DNA sequence: GGTCGGCACGTTATAAGATATCATGGCGTC
DNA sequence: GACGCCATGATATCTTATAACGTGCCGACC
C-alpha cells in the first residue's frame, strides 16, 4: 500500500499533466479515502468533511467522487457502495478486489490471467467490454490466520466436542 | 435462455427436493424475474406485484428476493441494483455477467477460465473466497452490429467527413 | 474595462434502494 | 387448546444517489 501523502502528490502531478483541476474539495475527498486505506461510503466521507472548515451536502461529495473516478484516482466497490483510493492511478484501469468479510479490508489486484480470461470470453461472444467489476468477498489471509489460532487455543483449553 | 415456464417448474422441483417452501409470493417474484429476462429492480418488482391480487410493501419483496438468492434461483447484479433469474439453478454458483449499456440485456456466463484464474490468484494471497461478483459492462454483439449498420448507412447517404 | 461562457460549488428537495421492528395469522406438534 | 415456527403484513426509518436551480470565480474575447 502506498503512503497517503505520496498518493496525493501523485494525483497532483497527474491532474496538472492532464490539464484538469484537483480542487480543494476533490483533494479533500481523495485525502480521506487514501488515509482510510479501506472502503469508505459517500456519506461517511461527508461526515469526515464536516470536521473541516465548512459543511458539505451530498452533491458536493458525489461530484468530487465522480471526478476522481473519471481520473482513475479512486475506484468504486459496487458490492459495498463504497470507494477506495487507487494504488496505481497512472493508467486508469478496471481492477479486481479482494474484500474481507471479517475486517472490511480491501486489496486491489492487478492480475493478467483474470483480465485475459475475461477478455477472451467476452471476445468470443462478440461483446465489447468497457468497464469490469470484479469483487471477491471472503476472508483475508490475516483474518484466516487469526481465526485458526483462536480455534486452536480453544481446542487446547477444552478438548471437548470438535465440530 | 430458458423459457420462463420451465424455470418456474424447475424451481418447484428444486425447492421440494430441498424441503423449502416456494410460496406464492416467492414464486410470483421469480415469475416476474424470469418473464422479464433482464435485470429488474426490487421496486419495479414491487410495482409488478401490485398488478396482482394484493399490494405489497418493500420488505415482502426483499424477503422473497433473499430466499431466492439463498436457493440460488436468482442472482443480484450489484452494479445495477437489480436481480435476474438464474439459468442453471441446479447447483448454486457465483457467475459472470455481461451487461449491455445500450439495450440493458444481461448474459450469464459460466466460464471455467475466469473462475480458475480468480481461484488461483486468491489462493496465492491466502484469501479464502466466499462469493464472487464479476460484471462486465459494455456493448453486446447485437447492439454492436446494429450500431455498425447504422454507421455504414449514414456514411453511404452522406460520404462527408469521416471520423 | 465590460461581457460572456464555462466550471466548480452551494442549497434544497427528492428519488431510489434497503432494512428495522413489531403485529398477525396459518399450521403442525404436543 | 396452547405453543412455537415460519411467512407475511404494516409502518417507519435509514442509506445511497440524483435533480434542479442559483452563485461566484476566472479566463477569453471584444
Ligand atoms: Zn486501481
Ligand atoms: Zn480480514
Ligand atoms: Zn446462475
Ligand atoms: Zn445490447
């Protein structure tokens, strides 16, 4: 994962290069997303922005999110109605996400095999792809380990019926 | 695509086998989804149900949808906030969808390559997958053909500037 | 310098999607 | 006939997202 500061700096550069404006509101939304390092809903972003100088309304947040999505600086996680900062915004892309049901963490993949297989199956059916949504819900490695430990300890303490 | 009638009949059998009840409300929702042959939102389903004997409220629809999802008789399309009947409900599964931005049509895939590549990349990172969401937005073959024809005719009528 | 147009943002209201909570009623068990 | 389970009814509320219209800044152009 990239440090939030770095992400903002990179975004500044990219926007300048592209001749688009990373305004205060837009930067603020991006900062909140990058600092969180996890998916954040639009209204949660709004609440976070209220901490700042002025109160904002939903359209303000959604407009900033729309801009950041267009510029490929963030992604939307459809299955969570939430947004995350992108780790590799240089070339806007669709991406794959692993979403932990336990801790809520999200990992952004960039897997050629998945992309290739999707590309080939769409091509076969004459379908022209524009945007991919690939989200896998499950248990992340860390939570799986934790769970395994918990179970083991429990078993040692009371070696009763095992399920 | 399977005929709506067949789909309902199959659902009846499956539910009986599994010892769960495909009640009137649940069957009605499934019928609406199968008859539509495209993604339908919960509130649209609700409106369709109002045509029938009694008025229903959102929880009724959502409860029916929850049941049908659990039984693998329908799928939810996350990026559309909508639901579709499943073409192969015998073995509940995650599936891949091709969604046309032009006509709104949805095709349910069942592609081993996509599944395998996803499985391998998750396994590598120690992630335990539970549910997959794979939705590709784009232009379906039919709409692409139509669009191509339209362009060609236009070009023949006025062979002006070509883009 | 004035005016015009585009863009970002503010403000209010509302649409669209989803759930919490409690009540009712059928139906099989004991 | 009392009890418990399950599906549904009914009401309210919550969350997510957008529509519509107004204001102010800023650079382009005359
Ligand atoms: Zn990314
Ligand atoms: Zn986790
Ligand atoms: Zn299916
Ligand atoms: Zn189409």
